C-alpha cells in the first residue's frame, strides 16, 4: 500500500448533533454554525440531528452513528453544562473506548481567558469509540467557534503536526502513518 501524502488534506465524514430542550431545526444557530465550519474546512457533512436532553435517546443515536461505517467524526453541541436536565456528558462517556481528556482541559483553559471562573461550568469531553471521534461542547455559538477553530479543526487536518486525529478514525486514508 502506498504511503499517504501528509501534505494533502483528507476530508472526513462528519455528523452534527444538537442537544437542546428549547431549540428547533428552524433556530438551531449553533448546529448551523458547526455545519458551516465543517463545510468551510473541506470536510463532508454526513448527518445532522437535534434531540432533547434524554440520555437514552442520545445514547441510541450516538450508538447508531458510532456503528456506522461512514461517520468518522461526531460533533455534539449543547446539554453539557450544570443546568437541570442536561445529560450530554453522562450519555456520551459510557460509550467511549478511549477518552481524550486534553480536549476538555484545553477547552476550559481557553474559555477561562474569555469567561473567567465561569469556565469551570463549561462541560466539554471527547474520545474515540469504534474508530469514531466524538467531541461534545457547550451549545453557545461562541463556545462552538472556540472549540472548532482552536482545537477540533486543526486536529481533523492530516497536515497538522506533529500529530492529529485523522489517522485514528475508521476508514482513514492515513492509517499507516500513526504517530
């Protein structure tokens, strides 16, 4: 098998999930933002859903997407904070094979620069499950922009060094280049 060209961008198949008890598909501005950022970065937008805070419904959809041979990355926004009923973190974490603790740590560090101590209440988690990379972030547009621009999109680009997550997702064209 020929070695992949790491100076080349490889688009990934990405799904977007908004978790909210108040948003609808007509006013899901953060979901729209994530979809736009995915397309602008050159990735393939593959699926989108909006669900209320119900950890079992969330787990069912996430499990379906994780089992799909086509979805390589799942972006989840909303339901991560300390508000009553929020359950994204609790729904997601049991599904992860390998957590990526640095995502939440760095997200809160970057949030602290903007929000001060309120960053303590910013839930953010990431990990790998069945070769699918999952990121959960708060649902505000600012939080989604911060997470995508500063952390997620650079790690979804095979040209980012010294390492990135492209080699770790299922059906990756760069599998043979794991760092």
